[in-house]
C-alpha cells in the first residue's frame, strides 16, 4: 500500500488560508469516506483535526475544514494563526483492515 | 479524560525483541478497537497493527507480519505490541491510538531504537 501524496510544504501569512491536498487512489481515498487529518507539532503526538472527510471533533476550531473530490482530499486552514504551524498528515481507510497515511505537509506561518 | 500512556521502548540490537505496552484510561477500553502507529525519525506516520475489542481479530502491516504481534488485556485496560526479529528499519516512535476507522486519541509515544 503506497502512501498518500501530499505536498511537502505549504505556507501563508497570518489571517490567510492554506489548502493541503492528499491524493490517493480509487482503492483508498476514492472509495471510502474515512479520510482523516492530523496535526503534529514537533516532538508531540498527532492530534485529530478532521475525520470522515469533513467532520470536526469537539474543540477543533471551525477554521479547519475538509473536503474530498474523487481520489483527492483536501484540508483548508482559514484565518491562519501562528499556532497552526505544524506538520499535517492525512489518512484513509484502504479496505481489508488496511490504513494508509499521507507523506505529510509542513505548514509554515510567514 | 482519555489517556493513553505507552512504555517499553528502548535500545535493542538487530534480531532482538521488545514488548511495548499502552495503558488506557478515561474510557471504556473494551468498547474500542485499538491501533499501533509508528513514525521513523524525521519521517511520516505508518499504520502498524490493530485489534478488535475482544481480541478476536488482529491485523498487521505486511512489513511486520510474522515478526510483530498485537494483543490486549481488557481486564488491565492495556494494549501490547510484541516485536521480535527487530531490524534497523523498525527504529521509530511507536504510538498507540484509539480506533477503529479514525484515530481519535493518541498516546505520547515510546521510542524504539534498533542498533548494534
């Protein structure tokens, strides 16, 4: 199972928006609505930000939103804040109890 | 408050064994699938294994099949990962996470270093 493809980096100024893509195949992202997004600060554990493509767990700001079209999912962070600077990973269920993560995107707040 | 606390990591020689533990609290442990995810230094996340609520179903990523085994003890609210025949490429921080289809809570991780 190959990793989902994410851009290595993305950036934006405070107050701006940034969108991260996550490209898989018809066997994972394209076939299941179990796409999640995780935020990871250096030296910390990942934190769930979006699940089932576009749902936000309690406590996650509504500045974070998710969507999916075909084999590509996206995470948008609106109204960027300094604390949003982190690595972001997508993940997808891939059938037969397999899961695949994305390659990761480092978001920099300029 | 949901808490997951991993332990058991350390330095081990190639070919050696380690048993990781994850102590769970703050939720009804036997109601949830549980998962191990690892992250090699400077690299991305990799799903390793998961286990059904009663332990009757277990799944492992191909790269660890036959070497690693996930298990759980619901009476102790604990998850385990027995790792045998360790290789340098198994060096990573190992996280336990609550599942099944979304990893909604994670532990802080435990570092496993495989080196001579």
